[in-house]
């Protein structure tokens, strides 16, 4: 079952695009970096869009995750459609200590997902970050669960700082994506296209140049 070693980057079973969305300052970049590198550094705010790639093995499958992080409050016009296009999973993040970040998720971000997301079966997970500051909590766990239920998505509270539940967010999202046939189909299309492109790339020189 192991994938062949030749092909370098193509040695994975599926490629998934995952988005982190929510207001700026809720800790999206910290969640991303903590997941990618297992440590959180002092971060400067993300301007525009940033993405990281991580290879993971889940359920015997090798997955390539491209995780996109956006600066929350900047509306980046033409970029918005392409940011959402083809996403297999979306992590909606709010800060449990800042109520407005929670309200904005239901008032603004969830609506945006419905408008721009192109995969009908895209998996969503609602994440309340910064539970390490529980004494400053402004949004109860019950409220988070209720919002997740309303939008038919999973719910977790986590801390990018202490890494509590952090890996669980991604693991739960990936396991759910792996259960959806249409997402698996889309996740493998990318790989097929890349293989095709490579083949065409190798053939091109042979075809050209001989009859000049």
C-alpha cells in the first residue's frame, strides 16, 4: 500500500485545502504555527494571506495539507473568492475572551463561508481559542456549542499557547473530510492533475525542435 518513493512531492494519497478564518487577533496564526512547528513564537499580524504545508499520516493515508491563514479584518477584494475556492475544511476561530470575535463569526464569517465556499460538503469546525485565559472568559462553552449546532459543525475549545486540544482540531477535521466521498474525489484530483502536468512537461521537448 505504501506510495512509491519516486515523484517526491507526489507521494501522498490526498491533498486537502484547509482555511483558518475569523477576526484578526483571535490566534489563527498561532494555531497554524503551533500545528506546523509544534511551537508558538511571538507573531506579527498576518497581512493578506499566508499558507503553510504540512504532511500528515492519518488512518494509513498520507495527506498533504495546505493550510491558509488570512488577516481577519482586511477585506481583500478580488482575493476572497479564490481564498475559499476548493476548500475541503474550514476552521472558524474566535477568542473566548473577546465577545465580538464570537458575534462576528455568526454575523459575518459564517455567511461568507456560505457565499464563497465551492465544495458543498466542506467540513467546518468551530474553535474557541485562548482557553488558557479562562478567568477572562466572555463566551461560555455552551454558547460555542449552540453556535456550532446552528451551523452544523463540530466544536472544540483550544489554546494555541498551551497546545490544549490543538492537534485535536486538525485531527477531527481531517477524519471528517476522509469520511466524505466527494471531498476525497476532489482531494485526489489535484494529484492526478500534477502527475499529468509532469508527464506533459517531460514530453514537450521531444515533440518540439526536431523539424525546425
